[in-house]
């Protein structure tokens, strides 16, 4: 994965060298219109990433994202990128090592995916590259929203370009899906999402599938924190769809392991 990681770092560097440094480096922020932002979210490369089994799960935003040690901009952009990627890797590995905890529905779902593909073939990203005051950024309440959205779009598209996932699950809820459609239009001359499909007995608002760029199988879900029966049923259906699509029936798919109580 060394070569793939270096390719991702190069993409991050290309994007961030021209970005607003106050969005990139939390240590440079001093005014109230910036201090509400979290640290920058930069996903690392999964440890296996086997072709034919690669699944990217895209959430909405982090809720508080702070490194254990301050990241010094004086060390240079390349060093800062590596530290932020290491922060992502450490947090992801910590979450994946847990099991079925209440209040952790997003990562419970990611672990369910990993039960099909193995942990090393699951990647985690978000629609937004920063959160605002530990929550989702909004146009009405978040300063520099347009710049944040533009930066988030570039970073997510770079991750998809480099990682080339076989499947993407957009599990980012209604608010995240509004932005997702801006990043990846479903209609019009700029559309990049094709072959939309609904599912029997499941209303479109709970689950929809499409092909991104005509080749990446995608599923759109509500955020895994949604407790309703329809949302839970949609998440279970996606797990079955992923298993079928990746043809991984030789992996363990027992109901207790793949679909825990806190689905």
C-alpha cells in the first residue's frame, strides 16, 4: 500500500497547497469565524484494499476532530498531511476494534461491512472535510461555507480517484445527500450518476443505488444513526447487496456478527 499512500499524499498536497491555510491548519486560527472548525479530516489508505472487495463508506462529518499533539504548520505541508492521515488511521483502527456499542451506529455499520470484506478492504471518508462546532456545517450558520464545501469536494473526489473503490456507500443522511448531489450530480448535462435503481418494499428515501461515473456501484442510505425500522431494514438490505455484488459468499455472514443489535 506504500505506492497508493504516496499517490494519495501527492493528491492531498496538490489540493491543500492552494487552499485557505486557516481551513487546513487549526493552529493558525484565532478569530471566531474560524475557531469553530475541527481539524482537517484526511483519510488514509486501507491496509489490504484487494481489487474486487474494496468498499468506501462515506459519512457526513466528524464530531470533534482533534489530534493528540498539535500539528505544527512550520513543519511543512507534507509532514502535516502525514500526521492527519495517521490520526485518521489510528481512530479508524480503534473504532473497528470495538463491537456493537450504543451510540456508535455509524461504525457499527462499517464493522458490518468489514465482516463481509475484511477490515483491510473498508475505507472511511466523509462528505465534509471539517465539522463546525462538533456538528454538520450549514450554509446558514457556518462561516466560509462555500470554501469548505469546495475543499471537501476536491478531497473526496481525490480519494475516490486514487482508491478506485468497487463499492461506495453514501451513509450521510438527508443533509449530507443534498451536498453529495452537488458533488456528484444525478441530473442534467453534468450528471455523473447513472442506472438509478430502487428496491422492492423499500421506499426510495431510505435506499437508492446508482453507478458513479458509470462504473462504481453506489448505495445511498440514511445516516446509520437513524433508529427507525425502515432505516434499519435498508441497512440490512445494503449489506446483502454488497455481499452479492462482491461475490464474497465464502466470508462469514452470520446474522449475529454482520447485523448486531445496534445496526
